[in-house]
C-alpha cells in the first residue's frame, strides 16, 4: 500500500514538473533575452508568445508587446550599424558584401517575426512598426550584385596565372563559381570558370609497382593490376584531383579536361614497392597442466582397527596437454608520392596485411574422471594453403592502397 502511494506521488510530481516547464516556456515573453542583449531572439520569443492563446496562464502577453518593440528597435540599430561599418570604403573585412547580405537576411527575419506577432493582438500596437521597411529585397539584390563583383574581381586576378600556377587556377574557378552563386550568369563567370578548371586539377599518375625480390614478377604484375582496378573504380578523390594509370601518358591538346594532355601536366607520381612477404611461417607449441576432479572418488581402503575398514577418497587427477599450431603470413608495401618536376618526396607511408590461422588439440593421461565430463579439443586438419593466404592478403592490400589514396587526396 505504501509503495503504491509512493509511486503515485512520484508520478504526480513528475507530471507537475513537466506541466510547469511547458507553461513557463509557453509564457516566455523574451524578457530574459532582452536583458542579455540578444535582441533578435527576444523579438522571436515575444512574437511567439503573442501568437499563442493565453491558455492556462496569461503571463507574458502584456510584457511581450513591450519586449517586442524594445528588442526590435535595438536589433534594428545593431544590424544597421554593422551594415554601415561593412559598407564603408575603409572596411577591410574579407568578402564584406557577403556579410552585408547576411545582415539584411537577419533584418528580414527580424521584421517578419515582429509582423507575425503584433497583428495577432491589436492593430494599433503595430503603428510604430510601420516606420520601418517591410522588405529588404531590393537591398539584398543590390548586395548580391556587389558580392558577385567582389568574387569576380578576385577570380580575374587569379585567372591571369592559371597556366603557371594550379592553385591560382583553383582560386579563379572557385571565385567565378561563387560569383555565379550570387548572381546567375554574372558577366563571363561561367565561361571563364570552365576555362580555368582544367588548370586547377591536380593530376597524379600511379606508377607501375617497382621490381622486388619479395614476390615473383608475375605476382607483382597481378598485384599491380588489382591495385589499378581498385583505383579505377573512383579515380576522382575530389573535384580537383585525378588519378591516372601508368599507361595513360600525355595525349593531344584535344584531350578532355580530366585527362592529362598537352598543357595539362602530371604534377605528382605515386610509387609503390612490396618490401616484405612472409608466405607461411609455421610454429608449434604445447603446454601441460594437472587437472583434478570436482569431487572425491574412492581410491582405496584402510583399516582403522583390526575389524573395521574405511574407504580412502580423494580427488583424482591427470595431465592435460594442449598443442597449438599457428600459421602466420604477411605482405608489406611502401607507398610514396613525389613531385614530378623536382623529385621531392611529398609523403610516404607503409601499408601492410597479415593473416593468422591457428588450431588447438588436446591429449590427456591419468584418471579420465579428472576431466569432469569435458571433451578434448580436436585439431582442424585443413589449414589454409600458402596461396590462399597470399590471395587474401593481396586482394585486401589492393583495396587498402585505393582507400589510402582516396583519403590522401579527398581534401585537395
């Protein structure tokens, strides 16, 4: 009875807390946000409160109207001050017109929030709001043009160096595209971005695997083909990177923009070599332990006097020997990237695969009751062959190479 009353009391307390939290949230007039100087948030909260019915509590409605006006005026001043500062010729802010545009976006949201709140209560309350613009579309469009012009000017500066500097070509392409984001079909941005793009691509050739004494030439050739197949499934780690097989040399000037051709040089080369191969390293070991039965068994008798015999009981034991056979294999490769013009090593790292197979079996000598019903382990009589282990490692190694290259160049 006590437990039921306690549970019911806890439930009512929990329900009360949830209801109170809901009512407090519903009654928020934005006054706290106003005191904290978060004027945009204060307008939003006040407008939400004014858009609600008073419901169970009328708290917040009278205060919300006052908060809405005070917060709106302060927020409007803040945004206009920021716009004047950013628009000044003395401003050194990067892409300042983009920042101005964001200020106008916030002003539009501020105005929309205020207009949604006031008419829901009384039309006369909105008189003061009529002194402020209802829309900023014209200002936003003007700012879009200025933002596009900024990006276009930067793109033009970089465009002049596109053929001799890949990063300049990349900057030109990106800024032309940004200009188009602000104003579709802005001047010659689309055509010039297309012209800059081929020079912005980082072209990387994957060279044939270097000769090695670790595996025979045929296996080396097969591994190379598997690596190229894996890379070929996605030869574009990013927008500005292309990976090429070793037999794809510079072609004619009519080659597509994503292929190396006249005027589009190879920048980097990937070099790989198998540095170690352990095909079939087998080891055997064993360990013995004395095991005892869980209960005592009769092992004999003894006399305690001339006429009385008693059983001798003790735990029986035996020797359990566990044998282990383990086969290990490993295939290691080292990969690096070099700069084709200078031969400088840009990065280098190892890639490796390993395989381990093992089996165990047991023998027992002594009293079988010491096993307590436990069955002895039996050996797996079919270990993998050397070639099975190699094929498994080779396939995974090829996938590892492709994954590493994708990871290396995905952010370029």
